[in-house]
């Protein structure tokens, strides 16, 4: 039997805190979601002033990134490049920049999705959470 790493609740807390600290430092009103490798929600925060719709978008960006094992920006780039048929893929709703998969020992073990500011800033926030987590592992 093979074994694979997974995110613990302690990991999720570090990921959320790292992303939230970056968002707070930059005064970004965002939603931050952490999911497992199947796209299931493990942790979530919505900062004060964040639009309600961002809560759903953050979770969907994270889910798309985890299931595809790549940043959600790859989907956005594909669609913007003319492959609009990709919009019909079932279960992937967050095909916008801001979802970043978390890789450990060569496996995607989850993802962070962020929504509420520019998509490139959403991705920076997600990566800040991952950097904080990597610093502890």
C-alpha cells in the first residue's frame, strides 16, 4: 500500500494565518479558503469588508487548483487563449487566478484560494500562506 502526505488542522491554521497576515499587512479585504486534494474545505476566513461573493469564489478557486493539481491561473490562461470549451468542464467553477496548489513530497495535498482583490494579488496572498507553511516544515 502506498502512503501520501496530507494537511493536518495545524497545517491549515498556519496556511490561513500566513495568508491572512499578508492580507492584513496590505489592507486587503479578501476571503481565504484551504481545501484538501479532493477540493473539500478544511479552513476558511473572510476578512472584514470582503464582498459576500468572494467567499464562494475563493473556495472554487481552491477546489479547481487542488483537483487540477495546478494553479487556477492555468485555466484562465487556457480560456483566454481561445480554448473556451474548457468552460464546460464539470466541477471546475473557479477558473480564475488566485487558487494555488500546495505541493509536498511531489504530491498536491491541497490548495489555497483567495478572492476579493485583483486576481494577481489574490495569488500573492495564497502564496504567502504557502510560504508561511513551508517555513514551518
